[in-house]
C-alpha cells in the first residue's frame, strides 16, 4: 500500500483544515472589499449595488449585454464594470432600484440569467477576485429545481470533483474499468496484463 492510499494523519488533517480556513478567510476578505454583494445559484446570479437614497432610476447608468455589465451613477465612476466570465441571456436579465430596509438608502439589484445553467462563476466580472468554485455546495432544494438531465449532469460533476479531491476515480474512469472487467470475464483466454485504462 503506497503512502497516497493511507488516510491522512490527524496532523496532516489539521494542517489542511487550517490552510482551508486561511484560504476561505482571504476569499471572504477579498469579497467584502468589493463595492457590491453577489450571490449565485447554478442557473442565475444576483448583484446588489448600494447607492444614495435620493437617486432615481433615471440617475443611473446600467448596461447589461451578453458579455458585459456596467452599473454607475451618471457622471460618476462605475461601481461595477467589466466582462462576465461566461455569457448571460440579455433578454432574461434585469435590474431594479429598491429602497433598503436597514439604513435608509437604495440599492440597484441586478439579476443575471446564465447562458450555461451548469456552471458556477468564480466572480461577476473577470477583473474581480475569484472565489473557489470547487468549494460551493449547492442547496439541495435548488438542485431539485433543475430538470432531470441538468440535475444528473450537476450531480455527476459534483461527484467527480469530490473523487478528484480524494484521489479517486471519476465516474467515467469507473465506467471504463467496469466495462474492461466485464470484457475480461467474458474472454478469459485473452491477456489483459498490459491493458491501460484512460
């Protein structure tokens, strides 16, 4: 049995957890510095931009295209502007100006409909700091909202990602191995000692 096959020691696990905690803290700090907040599901993304309470819709300069976003107060520097990491469906995207319930003010709420409904975004615009999308755990209720084919694809991607993290085989690699084993069982007269799976 090689060293890779053994379970990590408690010390290795503690080091890995500390590194993960530090990475997450850095990621959270980078995201907190952004002048906007954002959340996503597998199919869409919402961006919230705080603005002064006296502004009206006509005071804003909001541009949403298939590949770009710009949110600014007219005559001022943009709060968010840049290229999306992946395209959106412009006709399904929208923005609204809403009054906030906390401190009096308003916020621009931008809803983006992702073109690829099975892809997590590492950031809203490519110039912003990234988040580690491999650490996203989708809410099971959101997963159940997907149609059967999309859900199966997302679950397979999540399974394969977990397998890669632990050094295991992806579902495709397991399928190939199972097919080869079945073929070997059906043809015991053949020599499979040099067979490569991959």
